[in-house]
C-alpha cells in the first residue's frame, strides 16, 4: 500500500495536476488510485494541511487521515494521493506526518522550475490574487516565493531518503510525452492505457498573465485604489479584455525580472543543486536550471 504526497511547490503546475485528479477521482478509484474529496469540497487537500499545522486540530486531522487510509484499503485501492502546495508553504510537523503512515510506503513528489519563470509566474498570480493584490514591483526582495527552494525541500530530506522523495523537472522537454499531467501520472504508476482512458490531453491550467504594461497598471491600482474584492475582480477582467481586444497596443510578454535579479536567482539555486541532486529522478537533466544555458547572449 502506497501514499503519494504531492507537495508542489507553488507555480509548478499543482492546480493542473489537482484538477485532473479531482475530475477523474471516480475513474482513478476503479484502477486502485484513491484521490480523496476534501471537507471543503475543493480539488486539493489544503484543509488537511491546515489541520496538521494547528496543534488544536492536529489529532482530529490525524484521525481524518487515518479514516481516509482505511477507506482506501476498503475500496481495494493500492495507492492514496494527497496533494497540496501548502505542505511546503507552512510549517508542517513532518516527523509527525510521517508517523501517521506507519505500515505504508510513502513517496513524496515535487517539481523544480526555472527561477526566472517561477518569479514571473508568481508575480502575475499575486497581482490578481484577491487576498494579496500585490503592490511591490517584480524585483522585490525577498521575493514572495523561494525560487531556490532552500526554505522548502531541505526540511523534508531528514525524513525521506532519495527514492522516498523525488524531485522532478518542471521542464516540458523532460516530461513524459512532453505533457505535465502524463508526466505526473507516469511517476505515480498510472500506465498509458489508463491515461488514455482518462483523456490526458496535456492542458495546463495557467493563471492569466497580463502584458507587462498592464501588469504595472494593475500593480499601481492595487496600491492606490483600495478596490473591494468584487471590483478588483471586475478590474482584472477589464484589463484582460483590453489586452485581448487591442493586442496591437501591448507586447504579449508579461513582466520579467531584471537581468541582475535573474543572475542572482540562478546563482542561489545553483548553490543548492548539490544537495538536491541525490533526490533528482532518474535522467534529470539539470541544464534547464543553469543560468548559462538560459541567459540571453545579448
């Protein structure tokens, strides 16, 4: 019996993977893969992570997870999958989490993304996020998410050996069939004929990224206008329409971090690669996270 803990991190296709697993949960169950529905009726397991973080709800959440394990066994499922990027966003007592699964084989899966892409994607999301409405420029220091992952992965390493924890590349050229969903399915042991049955099509949910100039408009309006949640959502929609209706006025490219920041981000990640390397999945090609391989010669 196996437990798959998909821990993200942020901006590595977690929403797409979770949407696929949630949408196909009934069919997956028939093939022995149990992706539980959450108490919040969402497509991820943030509620379980929140419960584990809070000492007042830790025991009740542990009981809930144990019930899910029993439900998985009673359904003749050989694998249960729990997915939440909050596993690495917040302090989770990993040693206690692992103790819940005694008697089960536990595998922790995570993806690594190029730091410049990671920062650009994070910036685009947080400008629009109703609870964030970012007002800082893209070169804010420190960045909202750690693109070197030094605050993310190393705290898991003492608890999971290489093979028990696997770091995969967020790099289409290295994905199984060039497809993120197929790649994840392949890693969890879902064979190709089942993937075909489920209709793995390679589509990735992407948070909308405005052109750079409109991202700057949104950033400044976040700082100055104090819009309600509803008006902020409507304003984002209006900017989307403007970009779509008049593409001739705007570069299609979203905001990108400045070159000096990009170099530093790659350097910070490079410092961590020797620590991450034992956890890389087989045939992981590092060049996509090398500054020299991704830098612009101009």
